[in-house]
């Protein structure tokens, strides 16, 4: 369970990532009626759906608290996600019987800590993934983070129409984004993620959006692969004073990668 837990803790994680083959709840192709919008049009609509630039520019930090559940094994715990502009991140998950697991990015160094393995420093693709995840203004910067984007079709996801957008980063990481054709909101992320154990496929659904200080945020993160889990954020605070030290690695003997 140690490897599985650490593998799923990247947030939005973690996360922007292609459908997992064989999953019954993934998006399925359907006939496209009429001309598809461009990627720029889909992303622009998403930016407005989550509140728009003016609302996001008023924010500089966020703390989300809630519960985490590993649905297949019935293990439950608490989760806290701290974010600070422009690119600091700390995720803390505490599971009774396993202990506390932390994952952070201080703007330069990415790190992870667990009771069994101690603290390790991220490198390579895992560090690049975490750096993108930590972007506080990610909803406004998708075209910057994924400069090559194409709408590949209209799909059906849980009975609703979504636009599927394939994105690629400058370093070759490929991601799939599904945007609700009606609301404009991002409802599914899928693709490949990296860890010390290699690459693995992740699929994440973003659900139950609510308004917090003028911006829309999903309060439920439902992951189906590699390990089914449910994160439910019940407490969200914006513009919280967060010390820079909170995001720093417990290890002080490492240089930035």
C-alpha cells in the first residue's frame, strides 16, 4: 500500500493525464454534430466558467481540507491541500494505521515524505509534473503550460457531451482534458504520470464545483486509476497567510534540480 498511496498523492494532481483503457466510466466516442470549436475557444470558455482573470487575480493562496478514501480497501483519512501563488504546493494526507504522507513543491524543489521511506527529492519527469501541478493560476495558464492543444472530438461522459482536448507540453508530456460542452468546466483529466517506480496511467474526475470568493473549484476529486480514491474537500479558505517554510523540503542537504 505504501507505493500505491504515494503514487496517487500528486494532486490535480496531479495529474493532468489519457484515458485508462477498459474503464467503464471513461469518455466514449460519439457522433459529432456540426463543427467543433477550436482549442482556444474551449479554453477561453473554461477560463470564464471558473470565474475569469479578474477574480483569480484577487487570490494569492488557498487551503482546502477534507477527507480521503481508498474506496477498494475501505481505508479513510484526512487530506489538506495548501497552495500559494505563483507555484508553491503542499499536500498532506493522514491515514490511520499508515501515518502521514506529504508531497510539496517550494517553487524550485519537489519532494515527498512518508513514514516508511522518509523524505526523497523529485527529479526528471516527476519534478516537471509537480512543477506544472503547483501553478496556482493553472486554469488561466493551460495554453502556456500545454502550448500544443487540439480538440480531438466530442464525447459522451456520464451521459453528457464533452469536448476532448489533447495537450502537449514543451517537454513532450501528453495530457487529455474533457470540458463539459454545456458548462465549460473541466470534468476529467487523464494521461501518464511519473514516479520513482516509473510511469503509470492516471484518470481523475473533477466534480461538484462550487463558488469560493468568485472562482469555481471542484470539491470532489475522484480518481479511478491507478488506485481508486475519493478526495472530498469540505472546507476551502482563500487568501490565507502561509509561511514559505511550509512548502520547503524537510531535507536541507539538497540543491535545486
